[in-house]
């Protein structure tokens, strides 16, 4: 699993905008009040907003329909978050 934590007070708004954007292409699951899961063919992208951050986790899916290209997925997720937020964040991805 790869993880990044973005410092922002707009985590929930960004997560909602991102899931609304991706819902036409991917299945989205709600984690109740804690966040969302975006189901990519090769991975699950978990968005966990809090009052002062947005935690992003990329989890490989065993037996997914495509092999996971982690670097590409990190780039896609980061660029979409930046676009939904209207600002550019510093992403420090690390294995969790």
C-alpha cells in the first residue's frame, strides 16, 4: 500500500469533488462519515478526509483486471486532487 497525507482544511470537499468526477468511470464506495473508496481496475484508492488533512491510500487489488502501475496511479491521483482543489500539493508517497 502507498500512502500520502496532504495538509488541507478542504479534505472533505476535495474528496467529494474527486468522487463525483470519477463516478462515471469507476465504482465509488462510501465509508460512512470517514471517507470514500474509488475502485480502479488494479487498485483501490481510499480517500480519508479529516479537519486538517486528506489521507490518500493506494491499495493493490489482488486479481485485478489490470496490473498495477503504482507510479502512474500516484501521478493520476495527485494530478486529479490538485485539479479538484485548485492548488498544487506536495505529495510524499510512502509504503504503509
